[in-house]
């Protein structure tokens, strides 16, 4: 692979913003490196749009993804059957309900198992139900996440989410994304404050790394995320909403 990446789908305008460009290039480089190392391919050259820290972060991520893919742990649970038995009301706090679910969908082993290295968890059919990626973030990325979290502190203190009491969600047009009857997206209330631009800049690079992981782990969701944000960018231009720029493919940041 050379410095110029293959073009994204025609429906996605990757090059509209720096954040979308870097997200795409980081995902492209990580995926190509993952495939090359897994199959014994040649060296992968990163895009010039990625700086040294981002390249190192993608290299670390790709290495851990490779290790995880080579360390499968299979359970006897049928995830398709389990998904049909649960509902949005299953919060994990109803002990009787949880015991019934375990009885109907046993994990397939007794007691607890310590996993202290990268791994993928498979169900009975071989479908990947989880990736375990310890030590996947470089020190620089962790520092950037800490700095971004500090900027979010005032909003975190005001978080009153019932479903996620210890989390704040910062999404571009988040409310409208979940309601098809809302025709004109707006900037989410969380991003209308004076620190909006600083927050978006601070989360862009760490979120690009998380999106790069998603590119390998769940490419369909990755592309759906980019397509959504590209469309939002088009709407922002047509509606003259400068505070609604393109962002990473990961549509939510839970802190």
C-alpha cells in the first residue's frame, strides 16, 4: 500500500473535514496493516495525513488486534438465541432475571476464567461476540483522552442520564439520529457551549483510533458511522450550521 488510500464509497465525502479525513486514513492504515501482518503481506506505508503519533498509535492497535485474532476463546453460548431472549429492559440489575438468562443460555464453563492477554470471544457458532484488547492504546493516546476528559468535566458533573448514570454522551445531532420524524438536524445541546470547538478537537484524535479498531472489528458499523457523519456534514453546509462538523465514525463517546 502506498501513501494514497483507496477511495471511500461514493456516498461518503471523506475529505470535507480534517476529522473525517484522519478517521478514514487511520482506519485504512490499521486495516491494511492488520491484513498484511495476518497474511504475511508486504509493508504498509501510512498516509501523509497521519502524523507520527497517530501512526504509532495505529501500529500498536494493529499489533494488539493481530494478537487477539490469534487467541480465540470459544464459549458454548448461542449469541443469536441469547439476543432473542433479552430486551431493552434487561439492565443487569434484576438478579432473578439474570439467573434465568444464564440458565437458558449457559456460558459453557464453570466458574470464572482469567484472561490477561488480547483475545477474541467466540460463541458456539464461531461468531465473534467480543474483542479483548489490553494495552491497545499508546501513552500519547491515553494522555490525549485524559486531556479531553478534563475539558468534559463541567458537562460530566451535570450528567443526569438514567440509563448511564456515570456517562455523558457527546454526539453530533444525537437526538435527531434516533428519531426519523425529525427532518432538520441541529447541533446537540452538549456541543453548543463555549468549549465546543476545544472539545471536538480534543476528542478527534483518540476517537479516530477507536474508529480504526472498529474498521477491523465491525466494518459495517464503521462505514455506517462515516456515512452518517458525512451526511450530517452535507446538511450542516446546506443549513449553515458551522458547529456541526464531520467527526469520527464512532458516534458516541462514553466517559
